[in-house]
C-alpha cells in the first residue's frame, strides 16, 4: 500500500538542505499510523509526498501499487483520486459553496450529478452542516470549514486517508466524531495516517506511531514509554 | 438554482472573476477590427490592380508607317491594316486615331503644327482585344502580311509593375494579419497567465484532488474562447460599416462611376472572398484563444508533479 525505501526530499535546487532524509517504512493496506514529531520535523512534507503534491528526490516510493518516482504525469491524477487529505488550513475553494466544495472530488471523478447530490447531502448531514450547504467558506466558522474539509476528503471513499492536525479547529464533540469516523473508515479497509501534536488524542486512540525529527524517522512502532 | 440543475460548465476554478469579461474582449475586438481593415484593403487593392491589369493587357497600339502607300491588294496600307483588324477574331474593337487625335498626342513634342510638317506620320489604331490572353502573335502576323512594317505595341512593362504592386499589397496585408494574430496570441497568453496567477491556489487544490491537465486547461480554454469570440464579434460589427464606407469611397475607382450607392448595393460591392475572410475572423480569434490558452496552461501545469 505505502512503502518508502530510502526516500529523501529537497525543495528547489539539488544543493538545498533535505527536508526528509532516508525514510524507510511501510504501511499495509488498512493500516493506521500516527505521524508525530515537533514542528519543522518534516510531517507536512511527508504528507505532501504521500498526496503526490511533490515527488521524492531520492529513494523509492510505492503508493497504492505504483512506483511514484518513475510514474508518468498522466498516471498520477487517478492515484490522487484514491487519496483523501484533510489539510490543517482546510484548503477550501473560496468561490464555491460548502456543498460544491464537498462535491468536487466526485465531480472530478465523473460521477453522475444525481449520485453526487445524494452523497454530498448525506456527508453534510454526517458533519452536521446540512443547513450550511449553500454557504461559502468565508461565511463559515473555522470549525465548520474544518468539517467541510473533512467531508471533502472522505466523500470519495479513498483508499489512503491522510490528515494534518484534523481536530485542531474542532470542539471536543466534533473531534470525537471525526476520530470515530477515521477509525470506522480504517476498520473497513482505508489506510489512515494522522499527523498531530495532540498527545491526548494519541492516548485516546492508541496506534502505531511514526515519529520524525529533523526529517529523519526516529521511531516506527508503539509510543516510547515516558521515562 | 437548485443543485440538481448545476450547469455542465460550472465555474469550479472561479475563472469568471479571474479572466475578466472586459479587457480581453476589448483587445480582441481591436485586433479583429485591424485584421478586417487589412483584409479589406488587400481585397480592394487586389481588385483594383486586377482591373487595371486586365484593361491594360487587352489594349494594343498599332502604328502603320506610310499609311497612304499602296498595300499588296492596291488599297492603302492603313486600309489594309484596318481590314485585317476587323477580320481578326481576337479583336473586340479597333479605332483609327484622327489627324486631330495624333496632333494632340504630338503637341508636347512637336507643337501645334505637327500635321503640317513634311514628315509623313504613321496611322495609329487603338485596339482592344476580346481577351487579354488572346494570341497576339497571330494578330502580328496578320497585320504584317497586310502591311509589312506595321508596329504593335503592348503594355508589358506596365503589366509587370502592376503585378508586382498587387503582390506587394497582398503581402503587406498578409503581414499585417500575421502581426495582428501574433499580438492577439501574446495578449491571450498574458491574460491566461494572469488568470493562472490569480487562481494558483484553486488550481493546486483541484490538481491535488485528481484533476487532469486536460480538465484544467479545458476550463481555461473554454472561458478564453468565449471571451475571444465575443470580442471578435464586437470588432467585426464595428469594422463592417467602416469597410462598407471605404467601399463607397473607392467605388469611383472600382467602377468608374461616382454615383452614390444604396446600402444594399454596397453590400454586394464587397467580393464574396472578402465576406468569407471577414466571417472567418471570429473563428480564427476563437481558435487562437483556445489554442493559446491550452498551451499556456499546460506549460504552466507541467511544473506541478
């Protein structure tokens, strides 16, 4: 499902400092991973790599059965449609309504409009935004925008779901519902990776952890015991 | 609008705001206007040159030295040549210049008493051929047989100059249209780049969600094509009255008639190929807009993984 073999990443020139170095790990289909580490450790860069926003500058990356470092540009859009991403900054399209933002992945995948409508309304109901479907992002609170972003990430039933601080703008109840959704998706076979700083969240939902420091993987397993 | 009636060309990238419906159509309208004028100018010059060329090619001047001397059949040489001209199937008309006509022609060189000189002046005929491409050699032979020494003057040098002039005018018009097309391409490219810059975030988001280059470039190209088509139709609507006005002004040169024309007769003044070329301008503008937008967006997207 996801396999990194000596993966490195630099932005810009070849002599620029590496933001990710010699990453080696694998996540089987249906696996769950917490992605932990201090700010600047490379968590967001790793998520960008796994959403195919960038390609590795070193090593081999296998994602959803495809070798990314050798894949052609035309091979990537279908792969991206099988990946869901919940961004820390939501990344909603400001000129579209909440409904149309959530519908975007389905429309890009060419789903019939009737099916799009039914699925989006169901998803908006799940994230408690049924009555806010016509609102644009600027008219929504931070929490509501986060829920729209979540709905957009999961509506296409992605095989790989990535989240960057997904509960940062949610109240406890909404955060709990989101984690239950992620766990449910994981239970039915979706591979899930969640980047967070929240130790409380990790404690409530124990799982295997990937810990990054200065672009290197320093832990791939259960959380180290506090000394 | 109910969500179930979402239009098929929904503006997911927000291009209606990013690609304004004011500046680009205005520039394309100006380009279309200039292209229409260039095409009309080329058509008019080509038609005028064609008329001059056709007229000059069909005209001959025939000189008969010693016109009063007897020819082989005993009649005068001038009479024998006039008979030969009348008998020739290639000749549409032949007119013998009178002594007064010849005196007027020679007046700048010989003064008013040219006909009183002791020198025998040749008889001169103005000849118009039925067809500019008629076999003039056969006529030469027939006239020489009727009156040996008869001279036939053609308008070859003038024809050559007129041909060069017509070709130059056409080349200038083609160059003007090419420059207009290049400028239009550059303008569309700049407008598309501005749209890309304004919608960079949106493009990166839909790209990340799995949108193909074809889809994104198609959205831009569709919007640009609509704007270019609208602009070119406006430019054409402004250009046609101007072209018809120029046709009215040039009518005396085209038909040798200065009589004012009705709007309906002016429409028929423009040749069919010019109407076809003018009608093709919006198609060309749309194609330039679509192609340039496609190329610009795809080039820009190639920087993304």
